[in-house]
C-alpha cells in the first residue's frame, strides 16, 4: 500500500460516519476492502488482530514474541491501531511483552491504550505508564485497590465467574467516546470478546515462520466436532511478508460448508 492510498484511508476515518465509503479513488486500492470497514466503523466496531506463525503460534514457550510477524505484518498492525479509537490488551500481554501499543511503522495517530487488569497486577514499571504517549486506561474489578492511580481507571463489577464482562468494558469505553476498538491480544482476552459475540472482524496475519511449540493466538473453549467450528466469511490479502485472513464474523456462514472453501476470495497480491 503506498502513502497516497494510506492517506485516503486515514481521511475516510476522519470523515467517519458522515462518509458512505464510496470514495472512488479509495476503491481503486486493493487494500481498501481490508481497511475501509475499520476506518468507517465509528458507531461501534470491534476488530481483533492476531499475528501468528504458520503453525498458529504467537511466541516461543519461553515467551519470545518480538519477531513473529514480518515487516509488512507489523505495518498492518500499526495501520489497524491508527484506524481505531482504542486498543485493548490483557495484562498478560503487558507482563510478557511490555508493549507501547503506539503507531510507529506508518503515519497515523496512536489510539488510547486500554489494559484489562482485573486483579491489579499491572507491572508498575510498564513502558506505557511512563512514556508520555497516548492516554492509558486501566480496567480493574471494582473490588480491587487502584493499581495505577495516576492513569484513568475504570472499575467494573465482576461477573459471577469472577471475570469482567467484555460488554461492560465496551460500554464503559463507549461512554468516553471510544467506540472503534482493536482487541490486540493475547489469546485469553481475544477469546473472551469472541465468546461474548462482540468481535465484528478478525484479522489473522500469518507469517512464513514455524515455531513448533508455544502459545496460540486464540484460545476458545474446546469443541468435539469440527462441524461446530466457526467458519467465518473470509477474504485473503497478500500484504507482502505476511498473509492476512480478514474474517467477517458478522456476515454469517458464507464459507460454512466445506465445499464452499474454494470460493474464498483472494485479493490482489502485494
Ligand atoms: N502475536 C500477537 O498478535 C499477540 C498480541 C498480543 C499478545 N500476544 C501474546 O499473548 C501472550 C499473552 O496472552 P495471554 O492470553 O497469556 O494474556 P492476555 O490475554 O494478554 O491477558 C489475560 C489476562 O488479562 C485479564 N483479562 C483479560 N480479559 C479479562 C476479562 N474479560 N475479565 C477479567 N480479566 C481479564 C486477566 O488477568 P488476571 O489473570 O489478572 O485475572 C487475564 O488472565 C503473550 O505471549 C504475548 O506475546 C500475541
């Protein structure tokens, strides 16, 4: 994607819900289908993004997760960040990766950073708490002592299972005007939003690397039969160093039947 194409996508985001997305020049880009739904998703739009290896891993067993995605996969992640109001990670990702969650690889504004830290175990030396970047919002259970009082903290009542309802988290963010959301990980956090039926779109970005063992990008509750597996409607994008499966989780089961798999659309190669 060249700079002009990216600037057109960014301007679609700035136009927001006033735009019908029919800007003809934007449609000329092979990547517009990948980014336009995010750029236009102003009312309430939740994207989840996983960068993984060919064998579905996001890190080694010892936690090395720095270079799973190729450079275009990293750019893709940063483009997704630049198109949303807020990026959400679980505290497990902060402990493991100490990310800054900013937009650096492409032009764009960094989103508000949200950490789900139900039980108050956020590392107090986490980079994002001290880097002076985009605002940080910590989400805690209402029965836990404030962990990071110098940052905005949303206190949310626990569900009977002790967890926080993802819908309550989205509602609290929405009250602050944060309605387009990227759930960036890790596996536990994405799974809780998926399980609650709150993900509109899932991007699985696959890099040609085989890690062999290690954590997966999504951990949903187990199923016995493949017929119960999710088979979302997908479009495949060759972005260069990585391949992105853009899964529309709202479109129903367009690729529901095994015999329909050969109809999966492949966008233009990079
Ligand atoms: N490649 C990628 O795309 C990518 C992106 C991000 C992260 N990662 C990798 O993912 C791994 C971390 O994943 P993870 O699954 O272990 O951790 P995680 O999803 O980052 O964090 C999970 C923790 O967050 C809290 N949490 C999240 N949602 C919650 C909810 N609805 N209610 C209550 N608490 C909630 C819980 O904290 P408590 O346990 O304190 O209750 C939970 O254990 C790391 O290896 C990281 O490198 C990969």
